[in-house]
C-alpha cells in the first residue's frame, strides 16, 4: 500500500468527535482497543510508558519530558495528537517522525488485522482514526525497541485508546472545561475522566489547580492507593515579564542549580515544565532511570514543540506572525497574557477560526478586543465553526471584523492590513495553525523562534 493510499484510508475512518446529522454518537469502549492490540501481539507491553492526560499543556509536557529522556540516553517514543501539518508527527522516536513507508506498512497491518476481527465478530466495527493511529504508534515503538514512550492522551483518559498501556507514572496537567459533551459539564466530572489513567498503587504527578479538579483527583487517587507527587517545587518563585523570552530562570533540581532555558514561551508553560521536571526526578529516584540535572537542563533546551507562541519573523516588508494553538478559554487566556506584554506601538491583527463545539462567544470576549482588526475563517474540518457565527461573536465584542474564504486567504488579508512593524496573530484551532504554518515558513526557509516580549 502506498503512503497516499494509507492516508486516504486512515482519514476515511472519520473524525471520532464528529457525528453527522441523524447518526448515533460514537460510543467509546476501551475493551475494543484491547481486542485489537491483543490481535497485534500487544506491542504496548514491549516498552515502558508515561501517560499524560489533562486539558491544557499535555503536549508541551510530553514533548519536554520526551526530550529529557532522549538526552539522558534512552530511546524515547513520543505519541501526541493532533498533528500540525502531517499525521506522521504524531509518532516519533528520539525526535524523528515515522517515515512514510513504515507508516503505510503499519497502517496496512492494522487495517488487515481489524478487518479480520470485524469479520469474525470479535470487533463490532472498524477501529476509529485515533484507535488506528494509536495502534500504529505502539507497533512502531515496539519495532524500534523504544525504552520508554511518553504517551499523550487524546481526550479524557478513562476510555481513551491510549489507556491500554500500564504507565510507570501518570501525569495530569491543568484541567478546565473542554469537550463537555463527552467528558461532563463540570471541572470535577472532567477531572474524574482524566483520573482514569491512574493505576492501583501507582504514581500521579500533578499540580494544585482548580478546587473541583483537586478534589476529584484526590478522591480517585486515595481510592486507588496512588502516591501523589506535587510538582509545585519546580515552579520558579519569581516571575517577571522578561521571563517570557524563552522561559529562562535558575532552578534547584536534585540538589543542583540549573538554568532552565525553554523554547516554550509564556508563563503558563512554567507549569508544564515543572510537571516534566517532576516526572524526570520521579523516574530517577524511584524507577531506576539514570537522569542527571544536566540531562534535564539540556533536554528542556532542546525541546521541539512548534506553534505554541511561535514567532515567525517578517522579511522587512511583511509583519511578524505569532502562531498559537490555544483552542479553549484557558488557552485563550494564556495567549492574552502573552500578547498583553507586547509593546509594538502598532495595532495587531487577529486571524481566528475554531471548531463549532467550542465556546465561541467566550473565546471572542477574551481575545478579540486586543486587536485592531479581526479576520475570521472556517477551518479544514467538518466540525468547523461557521463564519456567520464567528462574525456574530465579533459584533458582540465591538471588534472590527471581516470574513476570510479560507485560512490561507485570511492570513494574506491580515498581512495586507498590518504594518510591517506590527504583528498578525493566528489562533483558535490546531487545524487553522497547521494549515497556514507551512505557507509562512516556506518563503524564508529559516528556523522559527518563540515569542519575545
């Protein structure tokens, strides 16, 4: 099977969270994933794993921890979702994405196995896009003899396809309202779904956060006899605006003072960095990993996780562009905090598009008033919010707004409206940022840098 054919067939499996009108909503069932993985030889048992759940920051935490483990000399798998530009990005070993040929081979293997299971009545339906991609990722990690895989949960935790692994430790990042139609209408309900990644007498690494989340996580942890690790000691005591540059600050780790220098910008990333550091220390102290403070320092510095306050410099005649994949209110507040520290002396322009299951009016209230002009656009997803709904939300904020036909033309229009000394901010959805990022990088063929404020 060719790579192009594998991609077409994978995408034909559909988007799990999109229910066409009149169709029954998909029911998630972890037992089906276990059936599939058993038929594939249970590759997830061939490597150790760290499972990372949460609403915001789980990708940043996962990528940072993966970089630390690789720097410490461990062959490290990283499984994340969604992807920015290519689906291969979801499956990486020591920072390198799975190549096209192996992607096609693994997809064909999973598809054939699943077809047999469905034909024999052992599976009620063909595995979903995410279930298939997860199975491919675990097969790749096993084939490449990965020592440890850092696995980001897709949604929730309890019923997520990734939850078939038996993690050495479980990490839970900040929890807020998102995917409420699937996970529950309160922070407490959502936290209980995230807590589904905890294991009997296991380890949970987290930070104090919303009281409802703290209570729910604590109750589940106590019931399972889980040992909790508070990562708060790895958050810097002093946080000044200049720390936004690259998140640079000294930090005491395992009795040594190291210099944190992360390419992930914004004060909110300090919580994600703390979780990654606490996990690395836990692995060293209690699970036999040989990780030094210098490994942690270098791993953080070498982290690659684009489109999180990613600053793409203009060419002198074109404005700079800031990309951020914040897609819920917590992410929007983090972006607002970063943008508020910019001192460009010029009005900023926003390009915004999101999915129709997001709180559009709330996102608009948080972000739109910061900008002199707003361009709204549909995104490349059947779940895209309509430009009519986006424009209506903009009107409620009193913002000057117009509609773009698609993301690429919306960015072009924003660049036309913005002074070369100003800035265009693109945010609202991974689908949006992932589509425009290659276009913005192509003309300059130069590495990007994170936001400096």
